[in-house]
């Protein structure tokens, strides 16, 4: 699901992937179709992803001896799988609006449920999982490994890396992951934009192939890689900033707890002294 800033690119990619040999019309105003729903949906999907990613990372670090890259790969894949059950219904409605099939996400949800039942909202979940697991697993693993290499080469700690370095590493990881999973995204987009007809993965893939052969599976790869690269660069930059803030807060809490423990004997001694004085 595209963040709000990359919505024009995502709409263009969706329409390019959906076309059946027709020419795309250059209408700039329509590139922001569904911006409200996309922004809200992205927030919910990202929140769900990080809830699962955080839980998986904590579990693996506490119960395994896997290296950083392996932990990020496994946690990223698990989070992608779990959050898909939140992300897909939102994406089905939003992408249908972006492609001009329905007027609003709510209208899309009503029409799809009426035509196919609730299962229609999960159209494309298989290619989504097939796309997101390698995409997020590779993206986070590549980023974590680049961070480790950067620390080894520069001798700086993770929090000392420059914003430029975070942007470059995040952008590279995102662009490579997006380019390699474009075929899954093409099939997923075709399925989501025709959800009311209940297409299967095979039928959607067959339609894509008929529309342009094997090259059709890479429609929009350039804009998609560029868009995801930019999104990932900004995302990982904020990710590092948030991680730094949370680390400082955790360190501050530990210091406060340590000070509290250190002062407890003094407090106990003072209390005992006061009690004895009152008895006198």
C-alpha cells in the first residue's frame, strides 16, 4: 500500500498494470484519486505490520542466536504474512478506486461484498503474501546487513550514521526488493481491480500474459522501483530516528530504575530512624 506522498506514482502503476492494450490518458488531476483512503489505509497497514514485526523480532532475539540479518529476514517475512490479513481488504477497495472502478472505498466494499460475499475483500491475498513476504524479508534483511557493513567500515555505531547514509541504504533495499517482486504485484493488481468477478491467481496471470506476453509481468517496474525506493529511503530514515528516540527513553528508564533501587536502602534507613525517634 502506497504512502500518501507516492500516490500519483502508485495510481499510474496500477493503471499501467491494468490496461488491456489501451493508451493511458494523461490526466494529472485523476492521479490523486482515493488519496484520503490511501493515506488512512497505509497508516493502518503499517501499524499492523510493525506490531507483528516488533513481536517477532523480540521473540527471535530472546530465543535464538540468529545473526541480525537472519532475524530481520524472518521477522519481516512473518510480519508481512500476518499483516496481509489487514492490508488486503483495504488494498482491494483502495486500488479499485484508484483504477476508476468504484467511486469510493466504502462503495467498493459494498459492491464487492454484495457480488461475492466477504471473501471478495480478500481477493489477491495469495499473490499479496507471495509478493510481500520476499519483499519485506529481503528489504529488512538487506537494510540490516548494509547497516552492519556501514558500522564495520566507518567504526560508527548505528545511531551515529548520517541521514544521507540511512536514505541511501533504505532506498537501495526498497528499490531492489520492489523490482524483484513486480510480477506478483502485477497479478495482484489485476485480481484486486476485478474482484467482483472472483478471479483466481491462474486466471489473472493468464490475462496478464495474453495482454503482453512475459513482458507484461514487468509493467510499471521502473516507476514501482523508483517509488518504493523513495518510500523506503524516507521510511528507514524515520525508522532509525524513532529507534534512536525509543532507545534513549529505554536507557533513561533503566537509569531511573537503577537510581530508585540505589535509594531504597537510604529510604528504608530513614524510615527506621524516624520510627525509632517517634517511639522515644
